[in-house]
C-alpha cells in the first residue's frame, strides 16, 4: 500500500468518525455531513497540514488567536518545562509561579490603572466575569440600582448567557432572548451602512450622540458600557471611525458609568498596538483578554480590573463581599506558561515594530479588491480585515443569506491553499502577526482570485 493510499484511508476514517460522533461549533451539521471535512494533523509557522499532507495558510489565525505561528520553539519549550513540574493545580486556595508571574507582566503591560488580574478559560467567561464584577462593584458601593448594561448594536462578546445578553447579532442571539437580561442598545458606527451620512466623523458624532442620550436618561441604572475597541469583529469586522472609542470613554466618565473594553479579539497586537484602546489613549475600568493571550496555544482568559474596583470587594470575611466566581481550570499553569513565553516573544522578536510595514503592505494589497464588482467595502484595523461582498455595489444590496456567498468564497480559497472563515457576506482575513511578506501576498492573491471567480457567476 502506498503512503498516499494510507493517508487517504486515514482521512476517510477520521471523516466518518467525525461525522458520526462530533458536533461542531456554529455549524449546521446537516451541511457538514455532506462536506469533505479537512482534518488537520499538524502545523508549522503560519501553515496547517491536513491528514493528506496538503498545506494551507492559516488565514484567520486559527480563529483569531494564533500570534507567532504554530510550533514555536520557545512556547513549546515553556509548556514542556511546566509539564515537567505540574500540569494543573487549583487556583482556589492555592497559587503558583506561572500565574503570579503572568499577572505581574499583564498589570505592567495593561493601559491605565488596571492592576488586578482574574483568570478564566475563554473570552466568553472573561466577559461574564467583567459583567459580574461591574454589577457587584456597584452593589457593594452603595449603588445597587446601577445594575444594567449598555452596549452597541451588533455587539459580540461570546456565547455564554451573560455574554449573549450584551450581544446584538440577531442571527446568533435572537433565539435565546427569553433567557437573557435586558440591555440598553446604542447604534454601532457602521460607516458603510449608516443611514444619514458616509462621512466617518459625522457617523462618529451621531453614534456617540445616541450613546449620550442613553447615558443621560439612564445613568442611575447603568453599571457599565461594554465595547469591542476599534473593531467589532464578529459583526463583520466593523471598523469604528477614529475618535469614537475616545468619545464613548469620555461619556462613561462624564456619566459615572464603568467602561469595559473587550479586547478578546483586538488584544495582543491585532490592531497594531498591544491593545486597541491604547490607540485612542483610553483607560478602561475593566479589560477582557483571551484568544492571543497564550499566543493561540491554550485556552486562557484574563479579566483585568482597577484597584478601585478591587477595593469594593475588600472587606472582613463576615461581610460576604467576596467575588464568588471561579472555574476548575482557573489560571491553568500550562496556559499561563505559554502566555509568559508569548509575551517574551513580543519583546524578543520586536513583533509590534515589525508589524507596521506588514499592516501597510496589507492596506496597499487590499486597495486592489475594489476592482472586483462584488466588493462593497473593505475594512481594516491593523491585521484585522473584513471584505464585505454585495450583490449590487451601487445600491449596497446585500446577498441573500441562502446564497452563501461567503461560504462559497472560502471553499474556493481552501482549494487554493488558504483557510479562511467568513462572517456571512464578509470575508475575514486575520493572519498571524508573524506572517512573512510573501505569505501575506499569497493570502491576498488567493482571496482576490476566490472572490473574483465566485463573483463571475453574478
Ligand atoms: C470580542 C469578543 N469577545 C468575546 C469572544 C468570546 O471568546 P471565546 O470564543 O474565547 O469564548 C470573542 C470571540 O470571538 C470575541 O470576538
């Protein structure tokens, strides 16, 4: 039997077993059952290899989390070293070196006065923690009536029930409405589809004005305003106009509302700076990190809070002001070790400095996409890119959901050797920060050709 036949058999077996036993996230399994599922066997740098040996560019950083590539010796080694010590011991009632060291590093890196680090396992949990912290902060500061949240339309903060409550994507969230708590919704400054203007600064002012209306009317009820800084990712990569984050942050201060920056997607260099909120000199009261925290290796999230928030929980035991929250794997030592190694690589390899030219290369490469008639809008914040496809550019007419335009584009891209994942009609690119120029050019040309060929039938 040849090596090729062996690997084809292996792939067939895995595919059958996958379809028989697994249930994939955000996936209509009836469709999945018809697909030739790609089974990934290994990774190397910015490449993923399937069980047939075919290689693909990891064009969305393994769902927006990979930073330095796959099989990075320094991170592999840090995890192996920790494995030689202990894989897991609880953070409830005990502590350990990797979490202590990582907390010190995160507190030093974080903007403003964020000084306390609370760990969990995913971005959604990090958001739940932020919401519960903000709620309890006010309850324990003599303002229990400040117990509601404000958010943007089309917001996405994760899939647990609290995170879905502060979400605003109908397709994902509507079915769960009876389970959710009510929030105040302000419009998202979606320049391409703003009804009254296409001038970013006008959109910025009008959207911020709506936030202020909500704050003015409900300031006494609102605990916190939660936002994805600079770029609303899952909504379809909606890049906010310059100054919007700053204005929203000023309004939270003015109206005595806590600001939660959800940097789960934008953190760790994705927008060109370590954290997106740095670009508008915004200092949140609470910041949520996950995805790139471990370089994309292991599940870990961190919710950072200011000392002021922390102090509202500081009391005699009998007062029961403890933050009653924790998970079995809180601050897992392997994940914390990976995170420390990843942060070390940012410094050692001057990742952020080297990124500037790549972001510019990406920007220039994307200009060409407007040649394609189905490309309506191209949005970018650093290495986060959304290409919105439309049926009729003049009228910005969206494709019907059933046309699966995004899915069809990424299927073509996959055949050409790049893994992408669409958000409805928006093609997302989010390469690992270390992608080389030639790889970046390949990713752009595969995406361009895939959109062109798919669009040719319209
Ligand atoms: C802004 C934002 N917040 C929270 C989450 C949820 O993170 P996780 O998937 O790790 O639960 C995501 C995931 O994409 C996100 O983009």
